[in-house]
């Protein structure tokens, strides 16, 4: 699975656009940002040259890791043509729990608890938690 969740802004949304904007969903706080998972990239610069950065495996980068600079660059470094992204195994079990509570009570309740949280949100008096892990943890 992709370690970060892509926001979807319509039919023309792309993975390259997500990386260029540095956008991620609620899983970001626990797994990391898109920049953390870019292994390599093929980019076209302003002169029409096709440039290759990084690689396709985790231990392939030596020197400057230019491919990771693309994350959040908003396309100023070049047009992203191809990406190599590190993937993570999908969790065996996943559940979303909702609690009616004030935001400060939710923060107090969660601090210091070793829960396998992979996403959280608070809206209109409801705290939503996504938990993921082994089936035994259910």
C-alpha cells in the first residue's frame, strides 16, 4: 500500500501532482510524508532534458538525494515523468472508532497510550481514530 494517503482533487489528480505538492492524508503523522518514500525520479527540466535521479531500491542513493527534493517543490525543479515509491505491507486488520468528546479531552485521553493509531481526526465534537495492525489486536 502507499504509506501516505493521497488527497483526490478530481479526475485530473495524479500521484506526481501529490508528490510535487507534498500532500498527504491523516496517516502522515504515523508513517511519514511523501518525501520519505520517494526512491527515484525521472524529470524533464526547462531545457527539455530528461534527467534520472535516485533508484528503484532503498539502498541505491549515494550523494545528494535530488529525487526527494521534488516532494513539495510544486514543479519548480522540473516536470515529474516517472517515480519510484517505497511501498509498505497492508495491515492485516483495520478499524475506525468514533467517540463523542471535546477536542481537549480527546488529546488528554490519547497521550501516553501505546495504540496502533494510523489516522485521527476531530470534527464537530467527534473524535475518529483509525487503528491498524495484527488481527490479534482486535
